[in-house]
C-alpha cells in the first residue's frame, strides 16, 4: 500500500503541503483583490420618472392646474461622485428594427430634445454625489406627447428615458404609458 501511494504522490515532484497552501492563498488573494476593486469602480445609476399635477402658489394658497408634467431624475448608487446628463428619449425597438439596423450598419440614436421648451438647463453634465439625486427635469405632458408623436413613437408601446455618463455609457429606463 505504501508503495502505491509513494508513486501516485511524490512530494519532490509535486511539492509538499506548504507549497500547495501558498499557491492556493496567492491565487485566492489575487481573485479577491480584483473582485473588490472592480466593484468599487462600477457605475450604478438608476432613473426615476413620474408624472404629477402642475400646481402654483398664490397668496399663500396652492391651486392645482389641469396640466400634468413628467418629472425625470436619477440617483447615483455608485461608490464615488459621477457626472451624468439627461439625453432625451429613445424609441423601443422591435425585433425587425434591430435586425434591420444590424444589417444596414446604422447606429442607434437618441432623439434630441428641444431644450428651449424645458424649464431647466439640462444640456451640461451634472455632478451627482454618492446616494444623491440629480436635479429634477420637468417636462409638460403636452410637450412630451407632441415630441413623441413627431418622432413616430407610440406612447402605448412605450419608450426609454436616457441619461449619459461622462464616459459615454448610456443608462435607460423604460416608460410604458403616461
């Protein structure tokens, strides 16, 4: 029995137990270090979108108008401050659109917004700190509906709200209907 074990495992050829423990510890250390630092640099940005009634204050009373507006903002869940900007809306692609775009070589584009109609300046990148919300962007419901209609986006099919990171990575949130 001893003779068989000696030929299967030769410590001079394969190393002793201390060598194996050292090899495993080194590999595990490298793996855990890479995993830790890759999680630190991950960009985690989530888009919030909701609609609300437009209200205005006058003489200490708040009155609600018949208009509604779409409010868009984002929250940075990354471990460091990041730069983001609101890009606009994007059409939901069907399978046929996707196949056609693949064969034609077209690039997907975000539909540009008419920023003069929007209440806030949203063209520049905004620094959003860790676990903080970006500034709210208010879009009137009439403007959004008109904009989607002009760009042949069916509001009942849905569309994407798109934010852009300074690195070029795009973050999208799907909106079904308003």
